[in-house]
């Protein structure tokens, strides 16, 4: 049986080879079609991979970082900042990651929701309290030369940077004083004045109409959460 199979295989190969040269034009067309198809597939795969890498790096460099860590149960919370779901400055996780040679940079963030109010109206905002120097290292494309003013600065802890959509909606300019209102960790509401020092031209319209970047100490003061934060990036 084995010899019969080998004989059939030899016959099939010889027959297939002869068929290829029976019509050279058809064979050449088939080879070219297969070659072009494979080439197109390789180019398409390379392009898709490059685009995904561009999106991934773009997201990481504009405010998300390559990795985000939260307290377990953080994403199940309903609203506001709950103290038991925050991380503490200098805790074991923080120290462990800062000692890891593979970690180039870390930034603490305090994410909140609230109202941004002017003398005439108020709108809902998403606030991100950041450590300015660390944030700009982790997110180098978060604030660029295309944006106006300056990013949050430790020398002016009451300065905030807002999305261009939010600035246009409320007709806010650099130097305008606004009030940030948000619930504290105890459940009451608190307000604090801040100065618009930067306007970020964010690419996503819904994000641009809501985002507010502030010094993490200002957000801690607003929600009365000393030394806490919600995210490690």
C-alpha cells in the first residue's frame, strides 16, 4: 500500500509539472495573481499594524500612559470619589513600581467629575488632577505648540488647562477665573476658584468639551482628599 501511494504521488507531481508548461501564459498569469495577492496582503497587514501602533502610542502619549492601575472596585463606583477606592502616596505598590528598573516614569492622577461655573452659566466637566512635571514626561503630546497658553504648572497650582471645546462653549479665554464645584469624599459639595492658563486643542470633540486638567493638589483641596489619588499611570 505504501509503494502504491508513493507511485501515485510521483505520477501526480509529474502530471502537475507537465500541466504547468502545457499553457505557459496561463501559468504565468496564475503565478502573478498569487504573488500580487500575497504582496497586497503583506502591505495591508503592515499598514494595519502601523496604524494600530500609531493609535496606541498616540493614546499613551496624550494622557493615558501605557498602563493604568486603580484600586480594585474603582470602575464599579457610581459617582464621585470614594476614599476607600483611592490609592495612597508612598504605599507598597507605589514604592515597588518606582524601584523597578523597567518602569521609566510614573504619574499619579486624581480623576473627578463636577461643574465648571462662570458668572453666567455652569457645565459638567471631567477633571484630571495631575503632577505637572511627571505628566508631561509620561504624556509628551498632551500639551504641544498647537495649544494655547501653558499646561498646569507647580508654580501656579491654581492654574488649569481646559479643552478648546469647553473654552469655546463658555467663551473662556486665558486668564479667566472660573469656579470648580465637585462633591467631596464626605459627600458634601465644595467649590474653588481657578485660573484658565491653557487651552488644549483635543482631537476628540466630546473630550474637548469636558476635560479640565488641574494640579493634583488643587483637586485634593477641592474634594478634601489629602495625599490620595485614583490612578497610577
